[in-house]
C-alpha cells in the first residue's frame, strides 16, 4: 500500500515510519581463503531469522522496508556475493539503498568512514555505489555509513554524487563515530550540507539518547516513540535493525526476544497503517524539513520493561546454539 503525500493543511499531519535494515556480511569474513558463503550464512541468513525471514514477515503484514546493503564484500569475494544479497530484497518488492563498511576495501585498517579524508570518502562512496548497481540495485538515492560513522565531509560528497538522503546521524553514538554536526537530539529531517539528513530516531534516557533499534529497545518504547512523534507532528520515525540482529551474536540461533519484538512491531504497524504508514526513501519527496526535534522523554516504567527484556535476551537467548 503506497504512502500518500501529505494532504492540504486541513488534513491531519501524517507520521510515516522508515523500517531500515542494515544489511551486510559479517566482518571479519573468516580465515584466509574462506568462501563468502560462510559469512553469508552467519549474517544474511542468520539462524533462519535473517533477511529472508524478515522479508516474509514484512510481506505477511504488507509493510515496506529499506534495506541498506553494503556492496563492499565484492572487493574480496566478487560481485556474486552482493548479488545474492540484493536479488531477494528486490524480488520481494522492498527497497535497496547504499550502506558502506570501508573495512572491506582493503586499503587501510580504519573501520569508520569518518576516519578518512574527504577525497578517500568520495572514492569509497563512488566505488560502493557502482558495485551496488552492478549487483542489480537501482541507482541509490539514500546512504547510511556503517556503524553510522559519517561526518559533514561524507554529506558533502553525497551531495556532489547526486544522493538526496543520508540516514547516518545517530544521537546515541554522537559525536563519535557518528560525527555529523547536528545536535544529539536531532530526530527531524533537515537539509544539511546539501542532502536531506533523516536521522535515526532516538528517545531520551538518563545516560543520553538511545537509538530506536529493535535489538536494543522494548516494543513499548518503540511504540511510545511513534505515538510521541505523531503528537509532535514529526513527519518520520526511523527505526533500525540489522540483517543478523534477530539471531544471537554468534549467528547460531534465533534470539527469541528480538524475533518476537520484530513480529509484534510489524503487527502493530499493520494495524496502525493509516496513522503510521511505512515508506520507502523514494516516496519522501514531500518530506517537511521545518519541524522541531523533541525526542520522547525518559520514563521509569518503560526503562524497567526494557531492562527486564534485555536481561533475558542477553543472559538466556544469547546462549542458544
């Protein structure tokens, strides 16, 4: 179901939801000479709850999601390793945009895009875009740096290369490695350094902002953040997960807490699709850029629920084999 543009001022403002999935092969890939299929199984397939599973659940609930795909494994494994990531996503009718993990380029030990000067960043992003398209993806218009490690130089390069959107700003990990010169609490989309920055949504917490990440926050906190965004007339809520984050860290078994949270979130968004339609970046041409950023404030009961869930997820589900 396509997200409709915002109607004239008499209509209720619409808050859309960006479900984003950082899609990459596990690093390090394994011992020298290892084949890419091993990394693919640990991350993309991830104990049966990786990308193909996520695509099935999204289809079940008729939801849209953007898969930020890292094409840089092609530098070591060849383009087929990336084509195998891209094709199932496009066949499922979901969106592919560009993720970049510089470690695969093999040119330095620097893991973050922010560790490189502007000229190197330009070459890395250009190369990644070309590889993603060679793997069968449409020309990307949106970008996310691996580990959300982008800075203002990254955005200037993106603007020069014709990208319309970036979604790297993450207040939880600001000012490093997420180093874009915006406030930690920035959650509203804003024109910055020539591109529209669509930050990862954060909520308030006593120790600083927390990103709306499926493996980190409770369902109650995520739902509260969406409802709060609607109350504050925020045009976008940006939620993050990863291709392997519904499995345990070893990729050997599902993390049942995270799986249930993902499924329950999808059920909620399906039920509330008229109020909170999911969207692709290609549908954000009418995105308002003048809204104030006011993250959901902290709440003790929500925090307690998260701590209980995460204790079980970390102490019980991580032991799965």
